[in-house]
């Protein structure tokens, strides 16, 4: 902890011109969430029961992604038997990058996906563990530190690793952190700024919103995922109205349906071919309060809401990353999301 805060103290934080996070420092209890997460450790957020899937690096890439789908998980730690340690994470992002790089046409097999083992990708740009050492955190580290690591490194999954045994105890996510707050934060005072409208606090992304038209292809969507590094895309019609939300998790379902060789299908076709029925799009409106939006995200267990006007035209995206930055890190003077 001390080393973490010494590093943070040496950084000069500033807001970029396109960052419009509302400053709550003049409000009573403005740092209530900061203090809450500083006073709880990562171990506290580990659920009583959860599923953890671990892959050996000798496993075929294709089988690994099928296993993610079969087990209903979105990422798995990678174990290198030669090194006798965890070396990274296999995520849906890797699946997207492989498809985007090697897809040619429905008639051409993606050899790199069908035949390669995970270890074959060592040194390749497209598997996360080959770029950097595994980003992880210890059970006794604070949840404040975990939030900083997630946002600073622009990752959605942070392994909690026991430093003594080297075992992965849990994969911490933005959603798990918010759920922890929702469950155990009822005893802390609600700060007044929660009653501010989202149009006042300006928490979220409101410029250059990444979207995809329903007439564009799945491959077009993959290109946006790779280039913009976003986790979901509002699908819009010709009038610019949002008709669906296509997330990275939808891409992994291509493996379940064995459709990853047909990336020329339109977004409309892709949405209709989803394995389960998804009712509408989870949205929010400029006049709604911050508290309402936080509750909606927590109850729906999603990573973001699409901000729309009365005509359902996309105005912005309000994500968990935006909320955690504004509510937890900004009051502490820490700017991780845009640094």
C-alpha cells in the first residue's frame, strides 16, 4: 500500500479538456466513497461462491474460447507449467483481436484460431500476457487501489492472487466492486451530489461516441472495438436512434454458434441470431439523477448505460469506469481514467 501511494503522490494529475467530471469536493461527504473503498480490502469483495476457470498455455486457442462460453465466464488466468506461475489472462478481447487480424472471408478457415496453442502466441501483440507481466493485486490491498489499477491499466478483470501460495482467489471486476458497494454501503451516508442530474455532473463520454449502424457488418464492429478500445457499441438505425447494444460478450457467442467464420453478416442479423432474447437497450436520460443511474447499473449488473434524448438518439455513454473515477478517485485527487 505504501509503495502504491508513494507512486501516486509523485504524479501530477490534471483533467484533459474533454474531461467534464463534476467536482464534488465542495459538497458534504464528498469523499465518502473514497474512504469506504480505502477501508475495505480486496478479500472483502470475494463472494462466498464463484466459478474460476484456469487455462494451461498449451491449450489450443479455439478450445480455450469454447471453454469460456461453456463455463459462462469472460476471462481466465493463464498458467505456464514451465515457469510454474500465472503469466496472464485470456479474455474476450483476445478473441476479438484474433478474429479481426486473421479473418479473410467465410470461405477461408482461420488457421490461427483453429490450430494454434495459447503458448504459440507468446511474444505476439494480440495476447495480453505477452505484452506486459500479469497485472494482479493481493487480497489485503484496498479496493481503492484495485479501482486505480483497473482504470489506470484500462482492464476489466483484475486477478486477486495470494502472495504466499501464488493461487488466484478471484477475478475482481468493476461490476463486483459496485455490487459490493450496493450491498454493504447502505450504512454510509448518501452524499447530496447523488441527487444531481447526469446532465449537470457530466459523468460519462459525450464526444465522438463509438457506434455502429445496423447495416454494417460484424467485422466493422470488430474494427471499432479494436481501434476505439470500447467494451460495447450502440447499434443505430438510419435516424441515429439506438436499436440495440452490441458488446464484446456478444462476440464470444460467435464461438458458441460457430459463426466466427461469417463476419460479413450485418449487425441486424447478428442481433437477431443472439442465443438468448435481450429485451431492449438499457438507457438513461439527461434529467435522471446520479443515484438513479447507479442503482440501475447495479441492479441490472451491466457495465454501462446508453445516454439518449427523448427520441432515443445517442447522446453519450455512462460506464462503471466513469462512475468509479468520479465518485472514488477524483475526490482523492487521483486521475486514472484519462491519464
